[in-house]
C-alpha cells in the first residue's frame, strides 16, 4: 500500500454539505414517520420533498451534470453521504438511492448514446426506477463466478433464462440490469455480461417481495425474487463488451461500498448523537445515565469506532480517486464499518431502553439495517478473506506488507 493520504474537507465541500444538512433538517427528519407509512399520502409527500431537492440544486449528487445530475466528483459525493446517510430516506429524497445510483453510474460508464438516452436520462431525472439482478437463491452471492442465469445468442437477440432474488427495487421498476453467463466456457471472470432488460418484456416475472426481518418493502424499498424465462432482448442491450459483466460489476461495487460506508458513518454519528443526548437527559437510581461507567465506556468505544471508520473510509476513497488499487482498503472498510455500525447503534438502543426498540425512535429501523449491512455487497467473511489473501501474497513474494 502506498502512504495513506486522507482527503480533507475543502471549504466548497463543507458549504455544500451544510446545504444538504439544512435540507435534511427541514424536510427529511421531520417526515420520516410519514415516509415509512407507505400510503398514498406518504408517496405524495416524498414526491414533494424530491421536487424541493431539485429546486434547491441538490438532486442526483452521485452523477455529473452531463448525465443530468449535480455531482462534483467521487470525493465530494463521499463527503455528502455523511449527511445523506443519517436518514434511511435521505438517498431517496436526493435521487441517489440504491440501486438506481449504481445503475446510473454503470450506464454512464459503459452505455452507448442510445442506451443513455433510453435508460440513463429518465433514471437520473427520477422518472423511472431500476433494479440490479445478480444474486441468485441457489448460488452463494459471495461467489459470482458460480452464477447460473444464462443468456444465449439467437440471431440479433439474447434469450435469457434464470432465477434471481434480492433484486432491490424490482417492484415497479421500469428496467433491470441483469448479470448473465454469456460465455460458459470462458475463464470465470470473462463468462458474464450485463444486459438491460425492460421490466415489461415477456418472460420477466417479479415473483414476490421478500420479507427482510419481517418487513416487506414496496417500490424502491423492495427486495424481490425475479424469474427470467425465455426473455428475449436485443444484443444491443448489452452494456460494454460481451464478457465484461464481472469487470463492470466490480467497477460499480467498489465505489458503491465506499458510498455505503460513508452513509453508515452518518448513521453512526446520528445514533451517537442520540445516545449522548439520552444519557444526559435520562436518570436512573438517582443520577444521569451519563454518569454510569458502562455508558461512558460505550460512548468512548463508539467515538473510537466512528473515528477509525471515517479515517479508513476516506483513505480508501482517496486511493480510488487517485486511480490506485484500492481493493484491500475497500474490503477492510466494508467489513470493519458494517460491524462498527451494528455496535454503535446497539449501544444507542441500550441507552434508550424500551424507547430504542419502539417506532418512536429511528434506532430500531437503523438496527435492522445494520445487521443486513454485514451481508449485502459481500459478507464480512469474504472481505476478510480477500484482505488476508492479498497480504499473504505479498509475504510469499518476499515483499511484506506496510500499513503506512
């Protein structure tokens, strides 16, 4: 690893981040309970908040103006996610929700002019939603080389057959980006292609919305089981070159993990704020919770984890921005931050007692998301395996490993 150079918050980024924070204070936090109801009134409210974000010039910060967004680069967006991620609804309010943000980035990176006009422009504008179909129920999601969905060339078209699940946002989406094996005899990382599949294509079936910890999401919040049976789409719907699927997916997932981690840091900071405030306000056995040794330990440990996560994440982001190989740094922060997110929120729940597990606090929903974070985008164990293997490769070659 080269010497770490943690990016600093410039005055321009600080001013922009303050604008996002002010918008969250005015329009997102006060409406979280209403957003979560999922009824017609909440949908109208979400639409109004998104309209205000556009008018404020805060829309689609993940992508640049050439694609219809307001993005100012990877690092700026990483810093903004500290504010956006403090609420589950922040990403939706600003039009940078997963998986649409990542799909937009892939289309911007590898899409043709025709593909961008057909799918990227309406996606960034917020006129449609999309889903990303990679994970399969019969194959370990940690090993994408084993994916079984097939796309067979038939004249000028692909015929796609396969079974996907945890396809986030498939409920009501206009199209999906499907990872399918197009060259089964090629080397493992050259077998797959990414193919855009309009949701209304015959043979596409959204089987069900999968419950996650007892919650069945809808729309952008859904995690769906999807079947593809003889789905026929033009070969021109392929993103990049045939066989580029794994490479493009990694280009999407690497920066995406940084964005996740920065949003998680925002959630940790919010949980930390709530924990500290509650400890000062609440008394037990004649003294504030803040005076209890256990609570003080939780606060100190949480502060250390948040600080470590932020420095590690910014180091990884800086490596990506400089064009360096950041795979070890990304895997380190993905596994470390997911565990820290869970730990910090768990302590905040404990300090809040019964309130912390109720719907009167945002902590309960945050806690469920934190447990899921240790699985999504690769389970902790796989990221640790990646780190260990790469470090050991350096020792086998006689070079050793430096953390400077």
